[in-house]
């Protein structure tokens, strides 16, 4: 999994007319809805299992 490119997201928000302060107040769900993330397909059970195996929860 890659880290979010916040600078690219902020630039996209600016092109969409969203001020920086408004961008940072958006929830991730709101941002994804604005940029089309709502069209993304959910992970399959197998893909989720692989992801969980690759990135297990850390226990202290």
C-alpha cells in the first residue's frame, strides 16, 4: 500500500475550487466522493486476507 500524496490531493482540490482550509476539514469519505472514489470496487475476501497478512495489526 502506498502513502497518500497529500500535495497532489491539495493541488487537485485547488483546481476544483476548494480552499486549503476547506480541503483539510473534509473527511476521507467526503474527499473520495468528490474525486470519484465512490466508484471503487470493494476488496474481495481474498484481497483483504492478503492485505491483512502483509500489514498485520501491531500489538504492544
